[in-house]
C-alpha cells in the first residue's frame, strides 16, 4: 500500500511495509536547547514512550513526532523496528525531518 500527501507536516508521505515506512514531518514541541545543537543531516533516534514518539539527539529529547502515519509508526516500533529522523531543514524553531527505518 502506498499513499502521498503533498503539503503540511505530513506531506511527502510514502507508506508501505515497516521496512519502507518513510516520510517528511516536523518536530512537535521542539526543545530550544537541543534544536540549537542540530544541523541539517543530523540523525535523531526515535524512541517510543507509550503512545508518544520522541526524537532524541545525543540522548536528549529534541521534540516529539506528529505525523499522518504515526499510528503505523508506533505499530512498527512495537514490532521491533527502529527508526531515525534525519534533519532536512531548520528555520528558527521549525525542524523538518525525514523519518525512515534504521
């Protein structure tokens, strides 16, 4: 199964199996002290905390993930898949990331 949405935080979504689940979104509730350390190209570890997916940089929470495929991401993480969020752009406190399997 695949889908595509062209705009907004969930834009650029390509959905398929857990191995190929990927897409663009923005960090929600970005933490300024961590965001200021980020550079384009940095990889953030995605960590499942109950029903919240946190993005961590060097062990510190940079923000949380909100995404049109969040429920599927959580299912895949529950199944043991690991994901990263690569920083694509930083504009002030707005951090766009690309989520993909590790």
